[in-house]
C-alpha cells in the first residue's frame, strides 16, 4: 500500500448531529469486542465476556447507570469460507454459531443490556452505511486497483513487516495474494491526531505496554487501508452505498457495531446518552483495529473517540497455544455444565492475569475450585452460620471487631484500585485474602470456647458482617454466589455502594436457609467405559505403569482397515494391536518414540490370531484422526513418564 503524506492531518470538530454533552450523557457505556462466527465460541471469548461483565456490574455497584453491549461479527471472507467448508448456506452456518455465542452469554450470567448482530438489517446496516457516507463526505474514501497480501484469519491486508518469514504469526499461514479494485480509507491522514489522543491520555490504553506498542507502530507511519471487497470475491457483507459491485471490508462493518448497538440509526436519544464510549475490552490481537483504525473512522465521521481500552492477552491450554489442529480448544459451556458458571468465572478472573497471557489447566481449575470456593469461601460461610445458629439463633446485636473492620475497608480500597488498573486477578485475590483472614479469625478466637456472651456476640457478628462485606465486593465477579450468600444471611440480594463503603451495617435478625455454596470436587469413583472396553476407578488409573517405548516394526493386519500390528521396545519386546491405521502409515511409525500403558491385562483379537500386550496413548483431533502422545524429550525405552 502506498503511503500518503501529501496533506497534513486535519482535526475535525465533534459532530453537531448528535449531542454528547455531559448533561445529556447518562450511561457508562461498556462493550466487548464481538466474536467472529466462523466457529463456536471458545474459552478466550468467555474470558472477555466475563471481564466486561465485571466492569458493568462494578460500575453499577458504584451507582452509575451502565449500558453493556456484546454481539457477533458475522460478515467477511472467513465466515463465507467456513460455511462453504461445512457445506451449509452461510446464513444458516452463521445463525448456528450466533446461537452458541448467545447461549454462552446466558450460561455465564452476563448482565449485558443488548446483543447486536452485524447482520441486523434494521439497526446495523443503516449505521454501517451512514458511517461510510460520512467518511466519503470527508473525502477519506477513494477507489483504486490494488494487489497485496491478505490474511483471511485476520481479515486484513498485511505488509511485509507484519509477517515472519512470509507467514502470518497469528495464524501460521501464508497470506493470499489479492488483486482487485477496492475502495480505500485515507488512514494515513489521521496518524498525528491519533498519536496525540494516546499521548495526551484522551484515549487511555491499558496495560501501559500496549500503549507504547501502539505509539511505536503509529510513529513508523500509517498506510491507507483497503475498505471494501469486490462481490466477485466476497458476497457476504454490507453493500457499499452507491456501488453494487462492492461490499464493505469486514472491519469497516464490524467496528460500527459499537454505534448500531446503542441506536445510532434507530434510537438517537439512547445514542446521545451513551456516546462517547467509556470503556472497550478486547484481545491484544485486535488492538490496532480499535486503537487506530476505529479512532480514525470516528474522527472522519465527526464523532468523539473512545475514552479507554483494556487489552487482555491470550489463553493457552495446558501451556500450549489453543489450536483446532492439536484439538485442545476448550468449550466453556462444558465446564459450566460440570462445575457451574461461577466456578468458571472464578478461574478466568482469578487465574488468568487480566493484562497478560494466561494458562487454562483442568488440574489448576480443580485446585482453585476446591481451595478458594469450597474450602475458603464455602467453609467460612458454613462455619459462621452454624456458630450463629448454635449460640444466638441468628445474627446477634453487637459491634464488629475494629481490627477486622479496618482490614475490610483496606481490602475495599485495594480491590477498587486494582479494578481501575485492569488487574481483576489481583482484585479478586484481595477478596479471597480477606475471607482467609476471617477463617483465621475463627481459628484464633475459638468462639466455641468463649464464655463471655458479649465477646462471643462480637466474634459471631464480625464473621457474618465480614461475609456480607465480602459478598458485596464479590458481586461483580461472582454475582450468583453473592446473591446466595446474602440470601443465607437473610438479606435481599441487592448490591450498591453503601454496602462496601462501611463495615458494620448488618442488623440483628434471623438468618435465611443454609445451603452448601460449593461442594468439594472429588474425582469420579468410576470412570466411563473407554473404547478398549476397560473400566477403571481413579485409584486404578494411579496404578497404571506409563512408560516410553520405541516402535521396532509396524505392519497392516489383513482384513482390518483400522488396525496395525506393532512390535515395540518398552524395556522388553511387546506386541500391540493399535487402531491407528487411518492416521499413520506403517513406514512412518518405525523408530518413533511413543507412550504405553504397560501393565494392562492383555486383549485378544481372536479373529486375527493376535494378542495386544499393552496400549498406546493417543488423542483424537477435530479432524477425526488420532495423534500419538509422545515424550517431551527422548528417553530410554521402558522409562516411566508422567
């Protein structure tokens, strides 16, 4: 793309078409980025949705009117190609994935005010087309023939500086060479203005490192960007006004969702109450589009720019990058069904650093669940309610312990500061640190030994008020849990600023019905029957001898399409019958290191006159094939691995 520097950037004033004065703006407007609908949502989408929900609920807790928007990005080449691959009409394909995003939002108990679809022809199309007309009126759109490199995964054209050895580093694919006549957006014109927005803090970007990254990129110089695609290449998009042969570039279309979702073309009163946007939450891979392209579009359209962008990192799975090829993409709904939405919200907000990449591990998930939710918070509530019922038949009339009250208020300040600095993991950690303090308070005071009735009342009251205070602070993070705690304390589940401004507001009275908040997770006593026909309990699995082995020979078994006969060295020679013939050829297996379950009972294959003396470890992929599990590094055959 050619660089255009012939004109100095011109700063346009705020639009007079919509009033956005302080007196007319009523809502604190928060939005997450909108998931692309080329596949069902994954754990990274759950993270971003949950972070957005925390900020929506937190600001409501502070007494602000909040408008929280989520939605789906449904146009573009990636969706069109994914639908073709699935053998479905693109509308049907997209609708199916949109329903999965909507289900995830519901299961996560999000408090969003609206859900905008970019295929909404009543609300979104008019907005996208009106913004296009404004850009054209500002003389920021021009048409020209172009050839360049296009990454379908990113839905963007790439410069050589964006690639690593000619490969897109995000999608590990070589971009396609595209040559066609498109509309271009005069992005380079706005370089200076966007730099000033960021440097002045008028547009705040967190974490700080991402701000520096954007400024560094901007100072290298922006290039104009292709803003449409020919209908010969792409039919699935918003039509360009006045040009039947073109549809809008997917990012030009998608970014305007933040306007259409608050009534830019359908509810001018709501739009005036919401815009400019107070907070945008998104992943680091799309920061440039929001911090640079979107800001330039808004400036060109005569609209105020964003105020704040919070950027989260990627979620790895057991230390590996999430990948359909590897088959490690996690469906968050599966975890919700098994552990509950609150447990998933807790892990994502507590274990994944808000401002960095984070790891999702089932082992750590269960540890967090048991340690924080069951043993810490759940046990605290159960112990305290039991003591209150036993000694006072409810909430006693008393004053709270001054030391605990001081710690509570200090916790509130730390939580608030961390939320403001986009460190939700630290904010949530402070709350659980305080509940640990309350558990220690029980152990230190030993209320069951206290003879002084007044002292005992102070201890019990302090515990119950501490739990109430913790629940109020927790309400943006774990809303259903906070409501259950309030209900068990005999309180209405309503949360506001007054409930975290003071410690000692709980009144004497009756308690609600007691119930276990989180049952401690124990591995199932009996696992399901696996394909081999072997049944095993958890303790049986612990007894398995898992060793490294080297494949010495491999051959097809006549009359068996899926089976191969293998001879392996696992410290001793063993014969294995493995169902991997459709995933591996015999030739590529010889000399390969694998992992065996060595001490299983032999399995006979009478039809072929064979006995399998061990079992290979393999995992299924999304493509329906098997991938052998191999040691991380070369080890001696027969050596135990874990």
